[in-house]
C-alpha cells in the first residue's frame, strides 16, 4: 500500500512523494535530487490540510500514484 510522504530538506522547500515506504520515498528523492541534499525528516501525510494551503496544494500534482507530486516537474522520476 502506498502513502503520501513529505520530505523535509535542509535549506530548501520540502518535497512531496507517494511511495510504498519511507525508504522507497527516500530512494525516489535521491533519484531526483541526488545525495547532496540533507534530509531532515520523512513524514507520512495523514491529511491534505497538513500541507501549506497557499503554496503546496495549488502547485502539486496527483498524489494517487507513486512518485513526486511536489514540486512539479519530477513526475516521471519513479518510472
């Protein structure tokens, strides 16, 4: 079963990823952004209302499939 995750990253806006596990989310993150980014935390999103309603929600893709849904432009990384 997949879950949406929010990856908090040092010195940048976070990344939204849907994955099978937190390890899977980190793997997708590493494919997109490399290993030079410092991950602060990986959190399961339980409610869309927990996301930034003014920036993240209006600018996110679908979180119903495996991959990155925020920021846009990285949707095909999981394939």
